[in-house]
């Protein structure tokens, strides 16, 4: 997954659509934002998996925030 997201972000940078100095680090940060604390909470047994709607919202909001940060 990290390789795929890194490649995608790198391609956006090469097309001049975003300004990302380190696509691999950016991909790692984006994936971490997608997962949020829910993954840790599930691993600790203190939370159930999020709903599909909650996952969609988290991914959408995290992606929007990162894209604003990488805007030219």
C-alpha cells in the first residue's frame, strides 16, 4: 500500500499538481491519517472496527487536508 500511494503522490508531483518534497514520507503520513487512532484502539481491544461510513469520512477528510497542505 505504501508503495502504491507513494507512486501516486510522486506522479501528482511530476504532473505539477502538488508540491511534495518527499512522496514516501507524505504517503506514510496520509496512510496514518486514514487509519487514525481507531487501528490502535482495536489492537488494544478498546474499540470495535469503525463503520464503512466512518472510514469513508476519515479518508475523505484526511485526504482533503493533505491536499490543501500540498497545494501549489
